[in-house]
């Protein structure tokens, strides 16, 4: 167990001697949502206290004073990146300050899984590592199911967690230790989603704990029982007869009047699974009577879509709201899910979207052409049964009046930033330009305000290059498309020809030569007319290289190839091997602005290397034992060299550092409360070229973070 505070704490570290760390404030570059919010969980005991969990962007708490979402897991270190995948979140039904999370992502940190436990609204945590007993996957199929983790309604120290691979577990000490409930003979399922929800009945208390618990299992009935119930606190479990065998339970809710409502889909969701026979395009809603054991089909008439979200109004068992998921029907000018409301306990339903739909963008312009989709959870406000939240693949939407003839859904994401940043440029005298997963990227003239999305759009955009000697020239590349601009990203023109897809791009200093290394291709290409025609580059025969242009000499390009620096002196037509250094480094190398041949290479465990002779030879920067990313920003007052930023280890401390003296000494600029799981997939740190000290960093799913002195 470990206790970690999420309050800002300054660290002190220099390369060679102790010194106070720089005092920084941290926030996000404003994008607005952008990722899958897998569940929203309002407290029924404290008005205005609402939590939300995401698949790769951590968890949030609604700040009812500031009227924005507050991130709860920005303290996670690089050894804890997987904690940003919150597979379930439980709020103590007696105390909204007590919150628990099941967190972990299978492909981060060796699949480490933890139970995060807080008694102060997520300001501090006790952490129980449960990896040896069970593992989770917050970005796995069925991540919108739930909740898998719950607190017993009678005894706050008793918790249950349904796992993906290891069965059902119980804790009687507030999540500090766990034991498997062996009476439920379920471990995993063919789709590896396992137990989809655990629902205790608060009206079944005896000796302080719920006796009746409903458990959903993410499998078809042909594989095994997919719905179980215990009436003796888990001593025995029995199959619930009547659960549809061709569907899988998604979510469930108790109505307070002796019934549980269960949503079903023909898959784990939130979308079809390519490697499993789970199209996720059909489903139903059932009502389970706990008294008689009867299962009644209460699906909206004429609708045979997958359902996920389900909620009952607090104090009114007749008032229900439900959502489809992975359904694409007309929704304003876009296509997305449907929301249904019932005022008679599910006997009949009204299609809220079909009745009248409007969107309030909340100032986030890019969402205007998008939809509410992958609607995994839907919840009434416990204190206002007209007010409803619904989660989506791009954020959270909320309506203040679901009964209105035209229901307006506000994009309710202020403070919630959940994107995967893939590249960023700070243009001297110009904007900050980003590219991200799913939603193209943005041109930010003020990083604190929502910015316009790149147009034309192409979805996930990976490559981005800027011509240092031709300020307005940039190129971006994504899924089968490439666009260039001469005006700093105000307008973009599509390149006529593109070889392969995605990949990385480089521009010469004057913007006249363009290089492209398509994703997975062992051939890279060169164009001198922005993609009207291409020739293959000789000397670059390794897949997924990342060439960069010299910032002064337009004939020079460089590419790191696992320990060897490849150099071109003929405008990218050919590359030859030059200097060597440690293997295993990042392919995102940097050339210092305005300095020909001044190359910096982050070598991960090999430290940080630098060449001042165009890659002919390299030396390592003393005091940096590990470096995952390097970038440049505006020089300090009186300094003659750009500020250098790294994500790495200096003096035994891991973090984000800056140097104003060419790496002779380093100051840590982040702190233990702002680690964000490290730079993540984008793996970049970029200093602002217009304001000294400002630095941007990628994350694994928490968007682009910005630090300001």
C-alpha cells in the first residue's frame, strides 16, 4: 500500500547540485473532451458531487464551485501510466467523499492493476496493488459496462469487484485486501471482458450487508450463464432464468421498488469486436423482479439495437432513461445513438432524440459536426429528474430538461481533456499547432481557449512538420491523406499524391523539400512540389524512421536508426550512415533552432546525446541518466542558446526538466502532482518559441499539458 498526495509539491533537483525547482502552474491546452468517457457516477448523498471515468484519460470530479471537471489522477508517474485507464469507479452510497477505482491498462506497466482508495474526494489515495490476484484493462472491450466495482449499501467497508479474467472478489476492509468469492464459478469469458457488473440490492440488508447481489457476465448463453443472483450475500449463486442467451448484459440499475433493469447487447461493446463474433448491433432491455424472479422484456417497441446506459430517477421508480450504444441513426446533422425515456416503469418509451434534438457546443466548435455515440452510460441527476448526463466517445453531454419537446444537449466537458496527442509545433511569432488521435488537431492562438480544428479533416493525424526558415510552411499527414499550408495552418491544401498512409514527415528549412516515411514502410519518399510527385529515398530502408530537417541548411536532413545517425546532404535524396551512439533511443530527434548541424537525441536508458557537427560524432550530456524526449523553447533573457527541455532522469529524479545553459545544469519544472503518466504515445516535449519557460508535453490520454512559470 502507498499513500500519495495529489496536491502540488515542489521537487528540487539539478544535474550536479541541489537547487529549488522552478515554480510552475500546470493545465491543459484547451481542446475539450475528445475521448471515450466510459461512465458518469453521481452521488445520491451529496448534491452536485459527480464523478466520471475514462478509458485512457483518468478520472474526474465535478467542481460545483468552478463549474468544471477536475482531474483526479494527474499525479500518476511513468511507472503508473496504466492507472489512467479506470475500468470502474465506486462511490460510497453513504459518503460521497469516499471513492474507489479499479485501474490499469494491459499494455502499460506490465498490466499492473490497482485499487485506488480515497476518503477525501480523490485528493489523496491509498493504493492496493492487486496484480497478483487479478488484472484489469481500462481500455479493453466492455470498458463502458458496469459498474464492476461497488460498495455494499449497508456496510461501507465492504466492497465487491467483478474482474475480467479472475472472477468475483470481496473486500471487508475498504479495499485494502481482497478474497475471491468462489461460490460464483466464473473466471473469464471468451471475449476477456469477464464480469460486466455487480449490483447489490439496498433493500436486502441483513447483518449490515446486502444479501441479494445481481452479477452480469459478458458472454452469450451458449457459452454459459450470463446473469447470476445470490440471496445470501454470496454464499451461493444461481442462474437467473430468462436472461436472453443471444445477448450479453451491459449495465443494471435497481429501481427501489423490487425490480432491477438490465441492458443487453450482442457484444461487450462499445463497438463490434473484429476477433470475436460480437457485432454489437442488437440488444434489449429487461426487467428482473427480485421477488418472483421473472424476467420481462421491456425494450422500446420496434427497436432492436444494442443498449447500454440505464438509470432510474431518484425516488420515482416509474421514471427511467436508457441509451443505445454503437447505433448510428439520424441525430441532428450527424449520426449517433438514441435516448429513450419511460414514465411508466418501462411499459412504454419515448425516443428523445427523434422527438427533438439540439446541441449546445459549450464553446467547443469542433463538436458541432459530431454526435453522441458509444453512449455507454446515462444517469439522472439524483436531485433533478429532468437533468440527465450521457457519456459518449468524445466526452459527456448533459441536458437540463429531458422532457422538453426539443431536448438540448450541452457538450459538458469544461476541464475534461482526454485526447492522445501525437505531435506539436510552436511557431515563432505564430500559433501552437497540434495533431492528435481521432480528431485531427488544432491551431491554437491562445492555448487557454478552445481552438478551431484543422480543415479539411482526416481523423487521426500523426505526422506534423514545420519549416523553421519559412514560418508559414507546415505539413500534416494521417489516414491516407496529406495536407500542407503556407499560412501557418489557417488554410490547408491536400497533396495530390501520397504513398502509403500515416507516418512521419519532414520539411527542409526553406519548406521546399518534403520527406515522408509512411507507417510500416521500409521505403521513404521525397517531394519537391508538396506531394505532386515523389521519388524513393536511397539509404533509408528501415520501417518507421522519422527524418527531420536541419533548421538552417535546406540540403541537410537527419534520421536516427537505432544507434546510427543517418544524414543527407543532398536535400533528402539519399542518406548515409554517420555517427553512432547508444541503440534503443527515441526516433524523435531535435535540431536546435537557428544552429546548423546541432542535433539532440534522447536515448532513453542511454541518456541524452548531442552532435554539433551534423551527426558526424556525438557526446552525451553529463548528469542525464535517462531521456525519453527532448525539445527546444525560447531562450531565457540574456541567454544565447534556446532553452532545452527533456523528460528524463536527472540526479535520480524522473520528471520534466529545463536547461538554460546548453545542458550544463537542469531544473525540474513539473512536480509529483503533475506527472500525467509521462509523455505517453506522442512522446514529445516542446518549449514555446514565443514565451520563455512555457513548455508543452504529450500524455498517454490526458491531452496536451502545458506548464507555465
